[in-house]
C-alpha cells in the first residue's frame, strides 16, 4: 500500500500552508489555496472527486499540528452523511458551499457517549408540509458551536440523527432555529471543540429516506474511524520525531540520553507502533476507495490500533522528556490530551474490537 506522487505532493502543500498559518485561521488558506474542504466531494457538486487516501494525507498533516480546523466534522462527517443519503436535491443544495469551505458542516449524532445508531433516542415527529419537529440531546458534536463551527465561515450546515416511527433518520436543522440550544463542552483536549446540542421541537427537514439513518451512520462511522486513524498516525509520528530530536540533545552523565540502550529500545518500540498504525490506517483508506466488503473490519481495527499506538507514543514522549514533558509550555501535554480524546471519539478501542469480533463471528456463522 503506497501513496502516489500526487498524494505526496498534496501532503507537501498542506504542510506548507500549516507551516505558515496556525490555528483556526489556517482553514481559510487550506480551503482557498488547496481546496481540502471539497477533496472527497464529487465534481458535479463542486469538489475534486478524490478519495479516502487523499483524506488520509490531509488528516495525517492536521494531526501532526493538532490543527483545530473543522475538517473532520465538516469535510468528513457531514459530507459523507450527505453522500451516503443518496438525496440528490439535498446534495446539490448543500455540498457546493461545503466544498468551497464557505459553510462548515456539523453532524449531531452521539447520545449518552455512544456512536451506535441503535443508541439514538432523539425523536422526530411529523408536521404538515414535510416539516418534522425534533426533540432530544446530542453530545460530543464536533464544531457545533453557534457560530457554525468556524468564525470565518459564512454559514453552517447542521444534520441531526433522530428516531421516527420507521427508525433512525437524518434531518437538516437550521443552525439558528429557536428550538436549538448550544451548550459548549469543556474537554480535556481544547484543540478539538465539542458542543452539546439540545433540541426542543426544533424544525427539521428529512435528508434521504425515512428510516435509512442507521445505514447512513454505519457507513459514516467506518469512514470517520478511517480518517481519525490517519490523524492519530500523524500526531503519533510527530511525537516520535520530537522525542528522538530531544534524545539526541539532552545530555546525562556526559552523553546524549539517546545513546543509552534502554532509551534506544523504547524509541524503537515507538517507531514500530507508529508504522504498524500507519499500515492499519492505510489499509482502511484503501478499503474505502475500493468499496471493499472488508471496510467495517479494517476501520474497526484501524481505530483500535491507532488509538492505542498514539496513546502509547504520547506517553513515551512525556516520559522521555522528563520534567519538561509535564510543563504547560511544552507541547507534550497537548498531544497526550489529544491522544486521550481521540481514543474515545467515535467509540473506544475496546468497543471497536467488540464490533470486529461480532463481525468475524457473523461471518464464521455463515
């Protein structure tokens, strides 16, 4: 599994922009100069028509910088939910502004700490003229703050999963609907904003077919885990790079600490974890692009493996930096917090191993 020359050039372009622009302001430059918001959007909707491997490259680079730009929530979750819905009028109306980066998308999905569609309890009741009223609470919403997820964005696109008489369905709700309340969530990882959304008779319009939300969210979960795994690989790789550089500079007992056999072993183990995680993440990305029946398994395996690899390498970063590794001024704590947060985002490693085991069991039964 190798990336193409064009995909490596994309990596260089994204890294170059992030070198020049930090924080949330990078979103405008990444969307206008490179067009990352529309990478996975088909050309007929104003996108580049690329696939999961291009998304993998972008997510790796964003992970290296712990960038707070709303790529995961907008360009991955929201766009993939729209594409998976098969609702052509909704796609034609909502995808072009998302692909341009002028609008930031939000998918309100998780409840009670679970991303399993079966756990959704928010309710949608029908009203005249194809209007639905949605009541319920959504947690861990990425970039769901009232500004639409990004101060420089012109508007927001909010998709909400709620249950109807026919099952879980997907709805579009206006970000300024009077029945919607935004409750910012204080998270350990402050580089990834999360919001709690409370709906009280909020007005929504259905996207896709009623009752098709479980299928849509199941597919989005696999793609989300694939993208997040790439981000975890990029962040873990950066942790290792910084730690190796420090081990060459920090002198103890008259010699660099990197020359001690025990430190060499720990860094070598960390390198193996990063590269193994990269293979798992790329395997999932290739499965997305190939439309493989193995996608669910590969996505679950990647999420589990990459979560644990990142947590382990981030922990080694703090340990091998010694006292400076636990100071506020050093970046080590930021990577450690991101590792903790991303390990639980879209489901914990143990939950995904359970999904993988269940899928293998069903396959064996057949």
